[in-house]
C-alpha cells in the first residue's frame, strides 16, 4: 500500500481492533512516521507482545516539555492479553518509556544482559526495580511469549547487544530488525550473525519490519574501526590545550575508541556527565571496556595539565542541562574550556536539535574554542544501515513483505521504494495507530486505534495534546495577567485593582506602560461594578 493510498483509505478504516484471532497483526503506537519513541505491537491467537517501549524528547517547538512517550491506552485496556515486552537494545528511544509506563502494563520484560543492566538502573530511580521483573535472555537465545516463539539474532549497532527479534507464529515469521548496521569491525560486541540471517531467509520470512533511519545514505554507514584511525590522527594535531569530545553516552564502542585515542596521544580520558558513568559501569558489569585505561573523573581533571586531558562529555545534542552546555556557559563547577582548546562533536545531529546544537557551538566559539564537526573531519559513523546495507539484508532474508519503520514519513516512503526496487513483492507504508494484518492473505491495513503522546509532568504522565498542556503553552508564549481586587460587604471596591503581569510590562517607556495599566484598572473596575450582589460576595 502506497502513502497516497493510505491517506485516501485511512478515514474509512474502522476504529479499534477486535482481539486478534487466527491471524498475525502488526500495530505501531510509536516510531512510525517519526524517529524515536518506539512502541510496536504484534498480535495473534488472542494475545499481544510489545517490541520496544521508548521515549523521545521535547525540542525548540515545545520548551516546556522534556520526556515524551507513546500513549499505550490501547494495549493498557487489554493488558490481560499482553504476554510481554521484548527489548531489542538499550537506547532511550527503545527502552526509555519502560519506567514511566510499566505500571500501566504490568507484564514480563525480556532483554539481554547489557540492556537489562541499563534498564534496572532506570527502574531503580522510579522505585520499580523489584516490581518490574526482567528475564535475561542470552545472545542468540530463544523463549516463548504467549503464542509466539521468539529468537534473537545478534546484529551490530552503536551500543552492545543489539538484537533482531524473530517472531514465529502459526501464521508466519516476522523479522523485526530494531536498530542495526553491518560493521565488520565494531570494536565492542559481536559482528552481525550473517549465517543466522541467511538461514532464516532460507526457512522463509513473511515480513521484515525494518529500520529506515539512513535510507537516504548512499553506500554503507561506515565502521567504528576505521573511525578510530581518523580520530587518532585528529587528536594528534592538538599538542596543547584540552580536547573535549561530545558523543552519545550509550555509544560504548566510541568510549573505547576515545580512551585508546587519548592514550595514543599522551592524554588521559575523563568522563564528564552522569549518564556516561552509568553506561560505563553497566558495560564493565557485562564484560565490555575491560581492556582500556580507567577513565578519570571531573575531580581528577583539575589536577592535570590541559594538554594531558581528553574530556568525553554528555550533551552533543545541545541539551541545556548536560555537561557540554554547562561547560560552554561557564556553569560547570569543575571543568572549563578556553582559547586554545578544541571541541569535537562525534555524533550525528538528531532532527529537531539543529538550533540547540548551533547555540552550543556558538557559545564554544565565543570562548575561543575550535569546534570540529563531521563536516570538517571524519569523526562519526552512524549506527543505522545505508542503502547498500539495506539491500544486502533483503538479499539474505528475502521477505515477502517489508514494513519500513523508525523513520519520518519521507524515510518510510523512500524505504518502501528501495524495497520494491529490490524485488520485494510487497512494501507497506504505515503510521502510528494503523493495524496491519500480515497474514492470512496479502498484507493489508484493516483498522486504526488511538495513538498519541504522553509527557512527564512531575511524577505523572499527561496527554501532550491536553487542554492543560495547551494552556501551559499559551502562558509560556503569551504570559498571564493577575488582577487582585478587594470588595466590601456592599459589593463596592475598597481600593483600586492591583494588576501584576510578569513579562508583560517594560521598564522603558514608563508613561506608555502606566497608560496601559490605567486602562486595565478601569476595565477591571467596570467588571466589578457590573457584578450582581451575589456574585460580588462569591469568593470562588
């Protein structure tokens, strides 16, 4: 089904979906039509499983929002039929919503050891570590969840233990890839299990639900092994001053690369940012990063000459509370950068973060710091497949149906075109909330359910499109006025109305402002004088 056909037919689809019967259904509630916030459902024989449960984050269009999750209302209402949550890997957009939504779902969680370690740390912060039970599955392991037999196939990505999920049912086999790439030298973790993928293809695959992030990238995404040489050469150019590198905290291979690059150039690598330490400790617990020099803390950095330090910092996306932004603003308690230092951005720009990253880089330049990005030097490789890698995967797996996910609308459309050019019989473009029947018969969208977004407000999750959040948005951009009046028993004003409106009145042009306030006071006086006696006595 093409995107245009989907748009035409969507309004005619029945709302809701019955309990899945003698069929195989796929239903994304997050991650289709967007990058991030993944929540995928598979249903058959009266039961469902979830594959991944992630978050996304607010951007410049919604500065009052931090964490955003999918709305799980559809499956929450049917949680007695939910056989479990299967997690492909430990990135935030795949596991980050579990601590916020598990109480609504209360089902088993399945993950490999590294992902389980990261998730347990998150559950501990929300008081769920003992309540939400995680079953650890070995790499290449198998288990049962409801009517499904689940097999894991090891892939490569920018984090240890990424897994494709093979979902076997009475109605066919699905390969849900999660995030992946083909890297012959990933440095940390195992290479992609090509033999298992080929064997799966020979056995027959009904559908492949596949990562679309880099579908516009020609060729392959590149190897972490090649990147190490490039970073070594780059850091070697700077013989004095501090080198600060911004990267994703979860990119364990990049941490190893930077530790060895620092040592090669007579520097000590230090981790600046709490999430970096959390991922580092989980990596060591699971046997990764054991053959590199120990990382220094921000306290150690203060005692070393600038030319002996390589700082690895959180906040490569310009997050205002992360280490890189605090350093650039002069707000970090122990670490600073100055003229003669260099800042390297060893990460991609996540769509939506362009402005925040530009602000961060401008602040660094204003300090006299040299800024190096991937436009200047080979300093980052993506964890997602380019077109050649996607084509190779199609050749190995040879699915009957491809369902592009993990991408914006343009990514999904281009991915479907690529699949068709590779002679895949059917490529279906889908979006959050649409129910896709994979079998029996041809893949077909057969229904739609509610899909929305929730945001964290204190310790509760609220709909992002709620009237409360809309009011908060208006107040943030338009401000608010408060009018205080004192009314006697006779309903008459005892004094002039007092008006306060932070952010509304300028100190310059006081005569104009006073005239404006006088009009507001007059309007408030008229409003009180026209009240009925009963209304004027009503404190509510």
